[in-house]
């Protein structure tokens, strides 16, 4: 059994119109959310061994603020990646628990297609910023991963954690 954690980056800032989309940092609410999700993951024991993340500033900052210490790769190819690219990336992952940190709509679509059933959470369908899904998949080798086989373990959004 392997575990995947799929997370959308925390809320980003639009304050500087001169910045490219790739360079946008988190805003104040995003920083609070990233901290809260990191604490939630640690408290629940959902600790990734490996992180595969978009190279965007907001995904890098989200990960940095989570307080999770493990090997992390920041890849240009995961910037706005779709479900097919995310699946191929995960099939080459290492470790038993992997966190993918990405962007909508790709990360939300990937979360949806990977599960055998959706979690009973009203926000799963729109996968807001910093939404985080924890799911177990019945494989011993990531290369054997197929859509529709994941079992949801947990799902949260920042509002659940910060009010």
C-alpha cells in the first residue's frame, strides 16, 4: 500500500501586477493556511517521504511554510500540469508516502480521477487553495498506479483548520 497526498498551493497574492504568474508569492491568508495544513499533516501523522512540486513561487513557499522536512523536487513540468502528467510523475516517485503540490484545475482533476469514491466533504469538488487530500492506493510499486483505485483517508481545507 502506498499513500499519496495531493495539495493545491495556498492562496497567492495578486498585489504586484508586474510579477509573472509563476513568480507570485503567497498572501497573508495563504501563509496562515500553509502553516495550518502543515500542522494538520504532522498531527495526523501524514508525513511524506518525498515531495514533488511545481516550481512556482507559491508552491515553493507553501511547502516551506508547512514545516515538513523531507526530500523535495521542484519541477517546471508540474507548473499547471494536468492529470496525465501528474499520473506519469507519480508513477516514477519514490518512497511510500508522496506529496504532490500543484495547481488547479490539474490537481483537483487528478484527485478526482485517482479515487474510487470521493470524500464526504462539501469542498472536495472545487478543491480550494490549500485543499489537501490524503489517499491510500493498493500498489507496492508506483509504476503500477492506476486511476480509480485510491481510497480517501482524509481531506481538509484551511477553513476547517483556521475557522
